[in-house]
C-alpha cells in the first residue's frame, strides 16, 4: 500500500518568481490583494512595493462602509509612504464621517506624500448608513480648495470636483504635464501652470457667469476645450499666449453665455471688443466649432 506524502509547511508559492506573484495580485480585488499579506513576509513586501493603488468601492469584494473604512486605514498603515506611480481615488465620502482616511481630501494628501506621479480623483457623496449600495450614493461634486503641492506629480484627472478658490494654481507642481477636468465646476479666476503641456476641459464643465477664467499655460502643446456644450453654462475662458501650441480642439456650444439669440447686429452683446482666443494663434492644427449666433468676438489675432 503506497504511503501518503508527509505534510509540508512549505509555501506552495515559494518557487514562483516575484513578477508572477505581482501578476496574481494585479487581478485580485483591492481588499483580497491586501489579505495576502498574512501569507508571509514575502507576500507583504510584494504587496507593499506595488506602485499602483486604487481606492475604488467597485474594486472591493464586500462594499460595506465599515469594511471599507477599516481596509482603507489598514492599506495606509501597511504601505507607509512607499512610492506610487499611479493612484485612482474613486470612492464615496460619508456625509457624517469626513474625519477618517476614507475622506477624499485626506487620501489625496496621503498619495501626494507617496510621491504619486499620476492621480485620478472621482469622488461622490454617500447618503446611506452602512452598506454602499447603488441606491444610496450619487456623483455629488466634491469641493476641493486646497492647493496641491508635489515635486513628482505629472498627470491629474478630476471628475465631479468643484473649484471655488480665486486661482487654480499648479506652480507647486513643477513637473505637471497633463491636466484633465471632466464634469467639474471651475469657478476660479485663473488656471496657472508654467509646466503644463496638455490640457483637457471636457464634458459638462461649468465656468463663471460674471467673469472669464484666464488660462496661463505658456508651455502648452495640446488643448481640448469644451464650453457650453451640454447643460452647463458660463463664459468662455480667456486663453493667454501659448507660443508652443501645436493642436487645439475648441467647442463652444449653445449653452455658453457668449451665445446670442437676437437677430440685431447692433445689440450690446454683439458690440463687445474682447479677444478670447488669442492663445490659439500659434496652433498648427486647429479645430474650432461654435454654435450659430455666437458673438463676433472670437476672432483669432496673432
């Protein structure tokens, strides 16, 4: 009769290379990947050295608020300030619980301390009590007033974020190259970055109604700007000189407040003498789309 093999305490994954273990972790939900840390120091070190991190309620196998809060704090405790290349913050702040690490603003501060290079922020507001069920949350914009400070951040994407301070100034992010804003409320006077090369303001972003945002990005190479193309209103931003601009796609829709419904060319709005698109004069490839009856102050002047 054959003898049974003796039980072994050896980890069956010991013979697998680190790259393969990283690949396994890549396909696991965020909370399940974290639990591999209990398998041994090797697993813990591999998990902690991951350079991509997602705080995403949809990526977690048991989306209850209590579990989410504990795991978010545990992730921060285990990782420490290990460097990050990529982070997505797509979760929901609970109305009465903004003082923990599950708060979007605090998570942003944490990943900046980890020297993140690419950051995606897509917050929402949770209205339930414990269970993160679809009927209890919605995409309510988060007000983000704190100035970002990072010597490493190169790419930012904002979705459903409200900016209400006087200036959206990225001077403290000297390596920032790409900025994307979708469905944001941008109630600022200026957008400033001397390092930015690619700017996208897309979907239904809202702009001020009484004044124009001045966009100062002298090193910009590409621009994609939608204004009034949907349900959001506002005045078209004022684009300052962009001498390096190569490609620009600008869409000015009928909801833009530069839109005129009158048929009288002598009306006050049609007599304005402002130059809004001066910054596009150096573009090599330009696509400018405007709704009918726009004000005649969209001349491109060198």
